[in-house]
C-alpha cells in the first residue's frame, strides 16, 4: 500500500510538473523565462543547503545574484536585443566574492570562494544555454526546447521502466546502486524513439539532428544524474530537497539538464 501511495504521489506530482513546464514554454517567452528563473533560484538554494555539510560558508547573496544575472542577461540578449557587452557586469560580481572574503578575514577563504562560485556555475549556467534552443530560429519558438525536455523525460522514463523490469548489471554501483546498464540502454532507445517523434511533430530540425540530440541528452543526461548522486553522497543526503513530493528536489528533477543543455547548444551552434 505504501509503495502504491508513493507511486500515485510521484505520478500526480510529475503530471503537474510536466503541465507547468509545457504551458510555460507554449504560452509566452516571458512565461518560459519566469518558470526557469524560479527553478534556478530553488536549485541554487538546494545546492547551497547541500554545501552546508562542508566546512565552508557560501556567500548566498553573491551566489544567487551571479546566477540570476547570468540567466536573465543571456535571456534578454536573445529576447530584447540586449548588448552582449552587459555581460561585463559579471567581472565585478565575481570580484565581489573575493573582496568579501578579504574583508571578512575567514580562515577558509579559498573554500568559501570556490563553493560560492560553483553554485551559479553548476546550476544557473546550463539553463542559460536553453535560451539558444528557444531562440535558435531567431524569434522565440518552443519547439526545440519542448523536444529537448521530451527527450529528457523519455530517457528518464525509459531508464526507470526497463531498469525496474530487467535491470541486472549495475551501471555505477559506487554512486547509484539502483541504476543498471539495461536501464541506461532502455532510456537511450526511448530517447531515439522520441527523436523520431520530434522530427515529425516539431518540424524544425532534420532527423539526423534530432537523433544526435537524443543521443546527447541520453548519454549526458545519465552522467548528469550520476554526478548529482555523487554530490549528494559526498554530503550524505538522499534527495536535494523536498519541493516536489515523490520526486525529491529541483536538482533531482533537472540533473539531466546540467550537462546535456550545453552540449545540445554547442551541437546546434556548429552543426
């Protein structure tokens, strides 16, 4: 009964989660921007909470400011023609982290600086790459972005279903004992199928492009999941947060984005 309750909770939460993301992408670019700005802020907060287990002091205001500026400035470069030279503001923002440690005279200054800067680098920067997908055709278009998230969800679902049914060979037991090679292959095949679906439904890229993007999302999304598990194990926690009942935290749900979004953006830039 407990297992069924957990499954229903996970299903209901996941359904509302997907509806919110899809509605935001379809409705308006500012809705898309707002939804993921909230995701970034929650994700950075979760990451900061994870770091609290270390002997370090994250400068929360600096971390959140840098992450939000990086995300919003890159969005408005695409959306409103903001001049890229405004990104130079990152220089004093990053410099402020170092100056803060100088005046506060902490013994762990190097660790404090490193942990403060890794928060926006790990969480916010990958989401900034999503803007390239959203504005790939010049004006805002949700098709590639929606296809990207369909691939992430398909890979996750395929890995979970196949791994639960026939998973035997452990993929990376020292980090994530539940994940199997069978699950990873199942997720890859699901992603390949969704790539074909995206080609016929979205109509924005060629079939080969979607298949390559599907492969990148599957492989790098799996690595993102494993790395997230590694980070959580290093601070002895199971979930990054509890904001999504049955799913854990925001970082748990978006760990596949952290490495696949930059890779897909680079592929579209150079293909």
